[in-house]
C-alpha cells in the first residue's frame, strides 16, 4: 500500500489535500429537476412561442456555455414547465449523463435536465468543472434502461471533494484561461483552413498561378473547364493506378489464410489516417499480395492516397511519411504492424503513371517540364 503524501489525507473519494472537505452534492448547491408535464409531450399547442426550451442535446453540444436552443414554448407551454434564470448551470441526467453548461438566457427545460444553483460558499465555475470531470462516475451510477438516466436520489448524496472557496476560484480561473486559449487556437485554425480552401480552389483550377509557372500563353477551354494553355486534360487512369480493396465475405472459403489489419472507411479522415482503432480480417496469402497497401518491410510510396468508396463521400488524401501523429492518430510513416502488413478495404490510388485502365474520371493536370 502506497504512503499518503505529506499534506494529504485519505477520504471516501480518494486521497485529497488535507484542507479539503468531503461534501454531498446537495450541500454545495440547490438541485432542481426540470419540468414538462404536458401529455402527449409533442402536442403542438405548447410550442412555437418565444420562451427558450433547452434539451439535453443543447447542453451536450454547448461545451460549457449554452448559447442556442432547439425548441421554444409559448405561454401554454410555460404553464406546464418551469423557467430558470440566465446563468443557471444545467446538468444532463438522461441519455447523455453528466454534461454541463451555463445558460446565456432565461430558459425552461424538461425533466431530463437539472438546474444547479451553487451556495454562497461555492464557486459556480469551479462546480461546473468538477461536475464535468466526474461524467464517467455519474454514468456508472446511472440506471441502464432503454437509455441511461440518473435520479435525484442518487445525485444529491453523491460525495465531492471540496477545496476552500479561494482555491475553488483559483482553479476556476486557471481552467477558464486554458479554455479561452484553446478556443482562440480553434478559431485561428478555422481561419487558416478557410484560407487554405480558397488557395486550393485558385491554384488547382489554374485561376491563380505560382510565380515560377506564370506565363503569357493565356488560357484555353477544355471538356472539364477553362484551364491554363500549358495544362493538359488527362483521365485518372493516365495518372495513377486505382485498386479496390478486398471484399469482406464471411462465406468465402480460405486456404493458407492469415489475419491482418485492414483499413476501413472510419480510418480515412480529412488529410490523414486515424489508426487508433484497427480491425483484423482473415484473407488468403494470395490476396495479401494483391491488396497490400502499407507494409513495415517496404514502406508505401510517398504520396499514396486512400479514399472511401461510399458513405463518407469526398476523397481524402493521406500522404505517406508527411503527416505527423496527432494524439491517437499515427502517420503513414508508422505503419500498423501485424506480420508486417496493413490492408485496405478502401480504394487506394497508389502508383503514379502505372494504371490498370479501369477509371475514366478526367481532370486537368499541369504538364511536367
């Protein structure tokens, strides 16, 4: 058994700082369940007014601050519901358990939400982070019916570690500043992506030329669109080899088979392959050579592209050896290892200028100098 560090103590919820207390949730805040007693619930006579009526989805999608709502009530609807003031902290207790958010407006809500009003000795922002941190714990004590739900009898006595108010405020300030910084980075990234999309549109259509390739030869009309005079129109089969992935079939008989990892549509993301969750497939060794895309023995050529055949829609490019790993995502320079192979159930465009001749898709291509 590990020793308790100096300045800490063992409590019902684990080891905590010595000056922290353990309190039931109901001692830290007033907890009120939302209300909507109309039956049937979807009767249109209660809806369509100017009174916000937030749902669990509005809280789940809010990321801490509820700024929009999906439904409204009229005066009749408010009679069978309850209005909570702006700034109320809402907590989901059905379907998505444990999501929290502050409302930026006065709003009503159904009984799948609870309204939390902290006492004077509790910082509201600290409490929201504390609640969000324990989402998994609340899911664990929820009742598992057709959907998860948790009642107030379980919620109110739930024990929480509670620091002094001054420390609560310091924690809340630090975490809020971190959130603000993350949000500013997200906004900057969104702007950069928008700029990139505009640049791609201009460069890939020839509307704007890079200085090194600009000339005075002008433009010409082709079967795909107006393109620079020095560009050519080619079919995809003239530019690349296109191979379909192996078809999954539980009824096929296999001889001399092996189990290997394979790529699914879910692995193909926007600009990279997400290899955090890989499935295995049993295939014959002869099919192995036919469908192999990535290998740890011989790395796939740089510039390989993998695109979903259906479902996800647009093609997504994943360049071997050029995208760094992101969290649980690994770049193609770090291939999945299972007997040294990775297989694909997607379309794989693999080797430039070596084509099977199956695709007739046409596009414009700059001529090589």
